[in-house]
């Protein structure tokens, strides 16, 4: 492999799934200003909308995740066309 093309600032980061509050730790170079306390240790925090613990493909459960209210916006926008 070529030298000098990969980042060297890997550290343990907490990723939090905001749809089900699941937190998991892994190494990452992601930049964030937020932190979270996990088992008495403080880690940088990356918030996610969906992860392996909430995605229907991995869980086998069809689940609607509408965190931004997109369905309501769509219904309100096209309500005038309904009979």
C-alpha cells in the first residue's frame, strides 16, 4: 500500500442511533464537538438517524422512520388534490 495516504488520527468514538438510543463504540477519524459518557468514560459523539440496530434490512422489521416530518409535509402539500 502507498504510504501517507491513510489518516493517522484514529480514536475511539461513540456512535448514537437517535431513533432507538443505541450507542456503540468504534474507531473513527470523524470530527465532532459533542461528547457522551459511556460506562464512566467520556467519548466523542457522532449522532446518526439510522444504524444497524434500527434499519429494517438488518432487523427484519418494517419500520417507518420519519424524523423530519416528511410524510406530513407531503400530505399537507398535496391535500388540495384529494377529493
